[in-house]
C-alpha cells in the first residue's frame, strides 16, 4: 500500500502568551513570558503561587452560557482552538464528506477542574450525594473530541490519546497515520489542558515538580539553566488540521507544512523521571527520522521537551548529542516552555505549531530566562538563548515526554510539490 502524503492546512492556538495563532507566534519570537501570580484560585497557602494561565478568555465568545456550564475548561479551550483552526483551513463541511473527517485529540488529565469542584462540594456536605448530572461527561478526556465532532458534524475516527505530557503528540501521530493509510481525508487534532487549580498545583507541588520561584514568576521557567528548579504549570490548547495532500490540493487549500514522520517509545524506567541517558528519547527521535525517510543531518531545529527540571533537561540533551553527533552543534534548539510554561497534555500541540511556524518563517523562537550555564549540559549546543534567531528551517523535530515513560516525536518540513 502506497502511503499518502499528509499536510497541515489549518492552525489554532489558545495559550498563556496569546489567544490566537498570530498572537502566540508574536509572543514566542519576542520572548514573552506567560507566567504570573495565579488568579484561578487563592494560592496563598501553596508552595507555588504562580502559573502560565490563559488570559482574557471568555468561553461565551464560542458558546452560549448553557453550553459553557456543561463542559470543563479543557473542553472550552479545545473548542476555541479548533474553531480557529477550522476557519483557518477554510473547511466547508457542507461541501465535504464528513464521514471521512475525524477528530483525534490529546489531554493528559482532562476535566480536573470539574473533578476538583464536585468532590470538594460533596466533602463539604452531609454525605448526601448531590452531584452535577454532567459531572462524569464533563471530566472524561474523550469528551473533547466528542464535543468537537458534534459541533461540526464530523463522523470520521473519533477518540482521545492519553499519554501524560506526550498526549497531543501521540494524537497527532495517530491522525497522521490514519490519513496516510487512507482511513480519513481530514483530521482535526491537537490537545488541551486546564489543570491550574487546587488539585493540579497541589499535586505537582507534592511531587516537588514545580518551580517555587514565587518572587520572580516570569523567569521561573529556566530550561537548561544551572539554577532551574522545576517546571511552571501552563494551560491552553493547540489545534491542527491534518489533511491528505491530494484532498488539500483538490479543494485549493493553503499548506503550512508537511508532516514528515513520527516516532513513539517508552523509557521502561521510572514513573516520572526520564531515563538518565535518554534511551527512550533517542528511540523516539530515531523512529521519527527513519519514518520520515530522512537523515539526522536533515533536521535544522529541535523544539525540545525542555521542561526546566533538573534531571529531564540533562537527559534530553545527552540524547540529542548521542544521536546527532557533530550535526548537533549545527542545530538550533529551543524550549518554548520557557515562555508558555508546561501545558502537559497540550504541550505537543502548541509546540508543533511553533515548529511549523519556524519552518514557514525561517525563524527559531528562543529559550528565554537563561542566566547561568549548567556544567552538566553541553553548552556548545545552540539553545537559542534569550533571543529568536533567523535561519533556514527546512525541517523541525518536536519532542514530548510524559510521566509513565511515554515519548513521542513528530517531524514537520517545508512542503514541496
């Protein structure tokens, strides 16, 4: 069976540094930090009192009040970003076969806000079970693609990928594979997350995973810096329209980039810590490059997982040096989490969008908040510290790694007829 080529024809983003794709990109190339004191709840008693929240978002811009009450914020975010991506792609569903248009969506945790609120309300009561009738469907991870499909009448493949922080990338790779195998013409894909709440912040604090730099939130996310002390929690959503090349050309769609390949692996090492030598990361990147029919030397930019954790940043850079050899020093590398924080299950979506825009614009967004080199990290690598850099980006690789040892890598490249 001859595999079809798959291209990206639409993008949507709702992020801590911009509520549209254009605003997000402008924030990225200008090195804007989305971190600020938490406003979603009173965090004064928490070890971490800041996060990268979405700002100025009103769900009623996308749905009526009755509908908004029936869905968790992670679904509201998903609807906002997919609306933008569908419009951007110029999809007219009345003229297309919606039996061959699907939704494959990623989220690491799903409706944590709903779960937190409902259980807290029950605990405050007298033991009488008084739960919102929408409690269960509001918190299910798979309800996001369900709502997207119902909103637009899309009857193709519909499910969620859940692999912690690799979820959105796994969803995109699934979408890529379904299209290139001819099982769908178009898939709306990406991921969303909304965990800046008491349970999310408290839970990650208990693991000592979050930065506690409460005196200086904007510089708290410091990937590859000697003084990094954990990740900054983020929220939001990213959406991509993936489409077979023949379908896109037939309807005269604009094309942002081509999806070249994807790779997935497991560390088989630890529930939260990455393998110290980056074995799983190397396997995922190797599989992606091989899947794309490319050489390591064909990659110009890596949007790294780079969460700003002491162990993870070291293992990922080791993996890159081991795999890419001397070409590693010709690459541009950056962690856009230094600006957006870590969107957990949605990270892969917004970071793939950043990679696509780097390929389209030949600009690499920076890794901000670098102050001190870490002697345990090979600082001959070009981490694009503090300022965006112009260069030809023919192909970009994006890494996402999740608790449980899940690793996923996707490669995008310039579209050539």
